[in-house]
């Protein structure tokens, strides 16, 4: 559990010692969620940049995330 605490979670030793194993697992689950769910601000900025310089216009945040306009995922 210490590689997760000191690696991806970047906890300090005193922070790690104050947590229960369940809390460390919850922190790790939150870390995993953040890896798979980009921040809305980052997606918006990427959309602006692609629309300014990209050849295929227009892109939306939904298309950047691989979603259809109706909110469903593109599967092909």
C-alpha cells in the first residue's frame, strides 16, 4: 500500500500514517477516477485550440471526449 501512497497519491509519511487503509483505498479510487475523467477546463481549452488550428472544423467538447451530441459514447 505504501507504493500507492507515496507514488500516485503523493502523501507525506505523516499524512499516510494518519489514514486508515480504507481511506487510502478511497483516495486511490479518486485518483483513478481523475485519470479517466478530464477536467472540463482542459477539454474546453483543447477544443478552442483545435478549432483555431485544426483542419476539421468545428469540434465541440463532446466530440473531443468521443461522445455523440445526444450524450452517448461513439462506438465506431
